[in-house]
C-alpha cells in the first residue's frame, strides 16, 4: 500500500535507511526475502497533532524534562505505526511555551536512529477563540501577537512547524503573515469565524484546518461557517480526529468523499493514550478518561483530546466507508506534505524506509524506522538484518 494507491502482490526493497525499489509481481532475485502474505504494508504514519501518550505529555518545568517526555510518548506511538510526529502544545504562558518548544527542539536534535522522527512543534494555542476553547484553559487564551511567535521561533531554533489560530481575533492577520514569512504552516482552528473570514484566511495563506468539525460552528444553510469554507477551498488540508467520538463516522465519510487528497488523520492523543482509565492532565487541566474518550473533569460534556492511535484512526476511516488507499494517504503522505517532511509518508524509491505492517484488523503488528525494525512482537520481520546482505525485500 503506497500513499494513495494499492499494489497487489507488491514488493519493496530496503537498502540501509532508504527504500530503493518498489514494484509488483516477481521481485528482484538474490535478496533476503520476507513474505508477509495478506498483511498490509504501508508507509509509516505521520501524526501532526499529538499531545501525549504512554503517560507523558508535551510539558515540563525544564526543556530537558520536556525532551524526555517527548521521546517517551513518541516511543509509545511507534508501537501503533507512527514513525514521525509533531508534538503539540496547549495554551500556556509565553515562558512555559518557550520551555516546551525548547524541549521539543532538544528531542529533535538528540533523536537516535530507530526512534520516531520529531518533525517540529505544533502550537495549538494560545491564539484561540474563548468561545471555542475546548479543553484549553480560558485564562490562558489571548489575541495573536507576532512578537510571541517570534519569541517561540527563537526559543525553538525555528522548530515551530504548525500553528493553530482563530482568524477572527484581533491581530490574526498579522500573525498569519508572520507565520507565512517564517515558513510555518498556519491552521484555522478553535474558531467562531464565519464563512467569509475563513475564506479570507485561506486567501492570506492559511493552508490547514485543525480538527475539522470540532471547536468550531457547524454547517447551516444560511451560515455555512468554517467547515463549508474549508471543504470548498482546495488549498486547505483537512484534519480530523478519526476516533468515531469527536465526529460521526458519516462526517468522516463525507470529508473522505469530498476531499480525499486533502484529508489528514490525527490522534489529538493525550498522556492517557495507552494507559488505564482514570484521572489525568492535559496541560494544566484535569481530565477523566474511560476506554473510549477523555473529558474535562469539571465539564464532562467537553472532550479533552483523545486516547486514539494512528492505526486505529486508519481503521476507523475504513469502517466509516473511506477506501483503504485514501485512509492510508490521510495518515501518511498528506500529513507529511503539510509540514514539508521530505522522504516521509511514501513507499517509493528514495523515500525513508519507514514502514508499517498491519494485520487484517488494520492493527500495527510491526514498525520499521529508517530500515530498523523497532516494533515486531511476533517476529514477522526477523529476517531483516540477517547475513544475506544489507538489502531486504518485503512482499
């Protein structure tokens, strides 16, 4: 399964950290061959919106603490096929956000071979609409100011790659211009903006929508709002939390049908992902988690991120009627393109050898990062690295 297309009886050749060849039918001779039968092989998943996992979140009192947390949560998501991710902050004071982005930058710098790639920082807030705060602490929300973004870029060594903002706020146009000038992908989200305001944001260079359908008005025939504006504008990629909880499966099917090449699956996972039900934190707020959802402790009707993993996101899209090639593209090539992650999200010659093997239920059963097997509890890929040579062919 390449990004956007399906190869029956397909094969690929890995040489070191790269894919060197992909095809169908008889593969190259004299290679270490790993037969995978009917299991699905896809590019490694790319998650643009992940706050935590395995009990850790993107926060800490020092940059070193944040870096350690980021590495640990990334390791958790590797077991579910995520080979590259964009750690995501929540709204906070400027000083604490500076610590967070420094920590993500440290994790990027100190990443070792075989670990998930840290692609940069996603700033979700603090430049959000107070009426659409969701799980963000209201007192920490504020109007955009380019100087704050400049400070965060300086603190992170220009590691900020994605910024969510509400385009109707005072100063939003200036923030949008500053973000574009710095090469940041600017995303509309947590917004009360109307249809025309969102269209203006896209005209001004916004190119992504954060969790379409959540923390924004719905569609009305006389006030179509941000959802309709996003669906109608072919320049914008459309992020969805594909857990069947944040939005109805029918909504996922609609977005997949209307904009298959712009659909982006994300987890919006919090520290509770992979942990038992109980009480957790998202940023500075208390969260209660059961087997399916996370909600604010003080507002049980408000969702607070998710406990989703990327393999389950792909499965939910497919269960919703989205074709498997489109679902895989939404988890791989399209999100990689949002943050210009060259080499990620594709199974093709020259791409990074980031590979996921999925079983019949679309659960990740093996993960490869840069040609290294990093998750394979059942030994499906035991032949990789055997003395037959540096090249291996997976079928």
